[in-house]
C-alpha cells in the first residue's frame, strides 16, 4: 500500500475544493513544487542519518517504491 505524504493529502483536499468552489490552476503548480521540496527534505534526512553512505539511486528507488513516484 502506497504511503500518502502530507502534500499529497493537501492535493486531494484541493481537488475536493475545486469540485465545489473552484480552485485556480496555480494551486497545482504550488503543490508540485511542494512535493519536490518534500522529496528533497526526505533525501536530506535519509543521507544525514544513514549509517552507511546512501547512493542517490538507492534513495530514489526507496522513495519511488514507498510513495509511488
């Protein structure tokens, strides 16, 4: 089962709002930017606290498998 990040939850809430009130397209651009920022934060944390050297490809594989990106 894919985990949901806080940004993905927020995205779903915006989709619900759009259906009832109309949310401008710029919100989707902001959501995508926030997702990229969140991924970078995960990577920074993972590499800082990893007991061994974490390769970029290892992190990307983990992130994609965990969050379905």
